[in-house]
């Protein structure tokens, strides 16, 4: 099985792609060969395995916003050169930022290969002109794809109707498929932080995890209100936000810093070590824009794999349905005082949810390749 991937991403932290590669490696073993055309957002620091050959494209003006048009042009030409040179038989395209060279290649060689388009995000109602241009070519590439993979069922159903898609459609949830994606060694700064959290936990402190940005659309006002219900032995563990963002959050809502334990950005490969020390989690996406309204949050699935009760915002249809269907938590709007928080930490968790989801999604994903 020889598969080509093409993506623009920080592959160190892109759990979706890393999980897809690992599923293929475990299934096809020595029969698998992967060529990966990558426009890296960060220097690659991880080993993808001996059967993955990387073709890095590093444009001349990569970090200049004023010369972004030239970056797109250079990437498109260099990616096209690689596609014509390598002649893929199966090409897996990871989201819209790489659609332009693939679409042009399709105009010349579509009959010679099978095209899988992996749609990570949905276009929001307030996107920039540049984003709308990419969306236009994304839609055209979708029409030419043999298979389209979406991030969840809800997005698949919406875009099937919106774009009148007639090709084969499926979805792949951003689950934490593999425990061993988390490496056993980590930089000293993270080891010290983790040791400090474990020490506090051993002396009776409970940690409720919030991973991701502290933007308005991630429910920052609700999170601020929730923090005021915490007793001194319970803290919010903040992962994935910048220090300046966190300080601005505290200042804007005049919050007590003692109710928080700030960690910041954590590499994907060690992220699960931090989730394991949690006692509960908060996942919120306000439904203002469609991409958030139909969210596919890997942090929700990480929480469930670690059997942490999850608080979500009631007005998000995807989060609401999932929590109620699988009995994995409740709603942040129902927390009003310290006693409510303590009851959350005593939540009786549904068992077997994540193993069943992982088995189902893995089989569904492999079926895509076995059918080509």
C-alpha cells in the first residue's frame, strides 16, 4: 500500500494526522509506504517511522504576511513539481490550505490516481477574502474527490446538502486512538510542572482541565463565572493558552489567580500525561459560527478516554447531544456553587464509551483505503 499525504500543519501537534498515520502503520505494517508532502508550521521534532518519507517545502518568504501571496505561489509550484515527479496512486489531502496545487494537478492527471479529501474545518460566516478563495477551490476539489472525510457526522450532513455532494462521504472523529503517541520522556520544564501538579493532587487538590484558547467563542465568560464557584481545594488547570492571554483573562473579569493553575502550551506527544492528572474537564464552543456550532473537539474525546466528567455549554448541539447520549458529564450552566462542583467530581462515569468508539472509527477509516 503506497499512500501520499499533503498538508500544511505543525505535524508535531496534529493529532488527527498522526493518528491516521499510526492506524495505517499498525494495519499494513511493512507493506505500507507513505510519502508526505509537508508545508511545516514548525520544525518537525518527532519520528514518524521508517516507512514515512518526508518532502518538506519551506518557502523563501514563509514568515512574511506582506508576501503571503508569493508564499502561496511558491508552495503551489513546488508541490506541483513533487506531484508530477512522484505520481501518486492514492493521494490524501489534509484540508483546504493545500487544495490549490492538488486541484491544478487534478486538471491534468485525475484519472491516474484516487483522491481522498480530508475536511478538517468548516468555513465560518465571517471569513477573510483569502479564506473564501481557498474555500472556493476546496469546493471544486471536493467535487473531484473519490472520497471525502469529515470531522464528524453533523458536518458531513450539512455540507452534503450545501454543496450537493454526490461522491462517497464518511467521517473520522478526532479520538485519542493511541496511548503510545505520548512519549515517556519530556523536557525538564514539563517534568517539573507535572511533578508539582501531582504533588498538589496528592495533598488533596482537584484539577478541572480547560485546554485551548481563552477566546470569546470558547466560552471565556462562562469559564470566568465558573471559576468563582470553586473552593480553595479545586483549581482550573489551563492548558493551551498563552501567558498573556491568561493574564488578560484574569484582569478582564477580575478573577482570583489562586483558583487557577496555568501550564500553557504543551506538545501533543506529552499532552495525555497532563490529562491523566485531571479530575474533570470543561469543553465549550459557543454556537455563534457554524464551525464552532458543529465542533469536533479532540479535547472532549481525550477527557472521555481518561474518564473525566465533562462540563459543556448547553447551547452547542454537538456537545449537548454527545454528553447526553453517552452519559459523560453535564452542563456548565448548571453549576452555581461549590457544592455543585463537588457533585461533578463524584460523577459516576459511563464505562466502555471510548473503546467502542475507537474500534468503530478505526474500522471505518481502514475501509476507505481497502476500497481503493
